[in-house]
């Protein structure tokens, strides 16, 4: 093992003091990297190593099927020499290696210089124009053409795309990458961490753009359309020598100085799954594995808590890859548990609608819908990654009827493309020895990846789709409630108008009677007395009330309760409530 104490820098991870130091370092934002090498009986680790130290242990390969090595790097854009050394060791493609250590800053745009008029041949270069240029003087030629470092003329400079890897993955959260090499499997994806714990996000957290590229103002402007949580681009590499390489994007690119306490807590929550994986690699943590089985992971055989497991050390690299990929903490907090944050947000919106429906709630629902749509595409990308990885584990077998048609050239091509060993006998018969391209997964990891794919579809994607359907239902409900509210207002206005009309009708006969009694008619002035006036007033008022009741019943304009409670009903109900309270006290 490379982690032998003879190689300086490695420490015994099964020692309680060393384990405590590494446990704190894993959640410390200042930690740059670590390497752990373990087998069934030993585990050694090194912290914050540089390229010279890597040059010592990297050539010492893990013992085949007897030990596992895990190299973890945070902020790979700041550790370019390490990434280049790993790329050279495992023969990463130049493009993959370049992307892995690419910077967060956007490449500058090279201004396009106008081409000489003789070069404008459908936007390009023609042999005729070249002949014309040869006739030009040296001075004119050098003025028209730009020269590169070697002094060769550059005919045209086109503007570079204003885009880099981190800007692209920050704008397209569901972007992913699956690459295979001769001896490695590499997956890249955006992981999302539930950074708010068990509580709902506050408005300050929603607007927090500290993890967004600083020069990307457009992305920051629309950050509210992305799911709640912290996005981190992640690389996971499985090699055929039993090495796992994990790389995580810097969550605060461009930050100067020490992080605040809030940012440190955010980093600790983002590394929650990685921390749990780390704790499974030392026998110091056996007590926790016994008392907390939900967090127990079968990665390192030989531990006391894993004695009953049939996992072998040869399967540890694949299992380590799986458990680093399966961040169940975030899935459970974001969409899996019953009261996840989006369920709470939609329930709060529903209650707000019934209390006061308004068009402003539509904007909030639209924003939640955009966030859920992005989150759904992210989980779909995880399922696609799993599908592509699992498909590569299936050997490419030829159909029995096609074996006789394989020639030597075709066999050579198949051997290169699918990593198959094809033997052709003198009689033309062919036998095929198949194996997967790149680093194969163990059977235990394959089964777990299949289970994870089913969990993603059953728990995450289905729950997100249910939230999207609920959001659409709430939109229609909000419009219906607004319509109902407007109908309520119109009805109330109508009832007020009818009430005023009833009052006018009620007192109109009394007004006529009063005018009659006040008229100066000779012969009647001493006939009517005050008693006569009030008797007439009572009779006319009673007849008016009876008339209004009959009219209300026939026209359906009596006070009712189809939408709101009338004042009369409210007063009656209050009186009934007080009466019941009094009767209850007397009964005691």
C-alpha cells in the first residue's frame, strides 16, 4: 500500500487522534484535498498534499483486488498541477483534463479584425485571392494580415464564444457528462445540496447568490428560477486499478479572505454526504455504525460492524463511487419526505389563496414551477447517468447467426470499439471474449445503481411531477377564487343597493302619510290628533314591512348565505353563542 508509514505524510486513519483530525478537516473549507488508502485491516490517509507528494505515492498502484485508494480534491481549478498529473497518469483525454482544471472566469473575447477585401470569398479564402496576395508588397501584406507566434499569417480571427465550463453548468443545471477511457470511467454532474437544514428557506437564502459566478450578472438575475439549495459541479472517476477520484467545484469562486460563519455552515451541509462516506472508512466509528444503521455503508470490509457483510475489498472502489454519487440526504430533504420544502411552500400558497386570492400569487407559483422543472430535469439527468453506466456493464455479444460473417478487418474494428477480443480460426469461425470498456463496476455496485435508478423514478421524479401538477391546480384555483371574490363583491354591492331600495320603499308610504297630515286643508285641521297620526303610522309601517317581505320571497332578494354571512345572521349567531355559554355555566 502507498499509505505505508514509511512514506512520509500518510497517517493511520484507525488511530482515534488521527481520525479526529481528519474528521474536522473534511468539513473545513480551508482543506484542499486528501487521499485515503485502505484494505480490510489497515487505512492510511494524507491531507493537503502537493504535487511532489503525489509523485511519490501515485506510481505505487493499489494492490489489485486487495486495496482501494480515494483521492478527493476541492476546487480543482486552484490545483491545476494535481489535475494534470492525474490526467497524465490515467490518460484522460486532453479536453476532459482541460475542463477539469478550467477556471471560473470567462475567457476574454478576441475582437474580430476585418479581412482584406481580396480574402472575402464567401467568408473564407480562395486560391485566386492567394495569388493576388502574392503580388502585394511585403509592407501591404503585413498590414493586411495578422501573424501568429511563428510568424505565419492568420487569415481571419473569429470571436471566441463567451462561455466556459463553469458558466455553462451554472446556467444549465441538468447538464451532465459520462466519459470512458481505456482504464477509467468518469461522470460529471451538478449535485445540489439542501443547505437550509430542516427549515424552510428565508427570503435572504433564496436571494443568496454567493455561489454564483460573479461576472455572470444575467445568471444571478434569474437565480430565483433555480431550485433552492447549493449547486456544485462534481467529477467522479473510477479507474481500473481500484482508485476513486472525486473533485468538487469551489462553492464560493472569487471569494477573498476567510469565509463567514454562515458560509462555513453552508459548506459543512454541502459536504454532509461526503462526510458520511468518510466516516465509514475507519474502525474508530464502529460504535456509530452499530447504533445508527441508517447511515451505515458497506464500503470497507473487515470492520467490526461489517463482519456479517459479504462485501469484498475488490468491490470497495465501485461501492465508493456509488455512495459518493447517491446523496440521499439531499433527495430526502428536497423532494422525498412528506413535508419537504416545496410541499410546504405550495401548502402555504394554498392557504394564502383562501385567505386573500390575488394575481401576485401566480408569479410565485410560476417561479416554483420553474424551480421544480429544473429539479426534475436534474434527477432525470441522474437517471440517464445511471442508465449509461449500467449499459456499459453489459458485454457486447454478437448474435449467433452473425458470427460467420465477421472478417478480419471487421473483427479488428469491433475489437477497438467495444474492447472485445475476437479470435478467428483458419476455418473462418470466430469466438468473442467480451469485457466492458473502461473500469467495470462490481456486481454489488451494479445492483445498488439499479436500485438508485428505481428510487429516483419512484420517489424523486414522481414527487416532483406531483408538485408540478399541484402547482397547475393551484393556478386554476387562484383564478377561480379571484372570480368568486369578484362575484362576492358584485353580490354585496347588489344587496346593499337592494337594501337601500327597501329602506326607501319602507319609508315612502310614511312620508306620504306625513305630508298628508301636514297639509293645510280647511275642515281637517282639527279632525286628526296625535294619537290618530301614530296609529296610521303603525298601520302603514306594518303594511310596508309585510309588502317588502312578500316581495323579497317572491323575487328571491331576502338576505341569504350563498357567499357571505349577512349582518342579521351574524348578530343572531352571536346571540346564540352567548346564550349557550350562559346555559353551560348554569348547568355546571
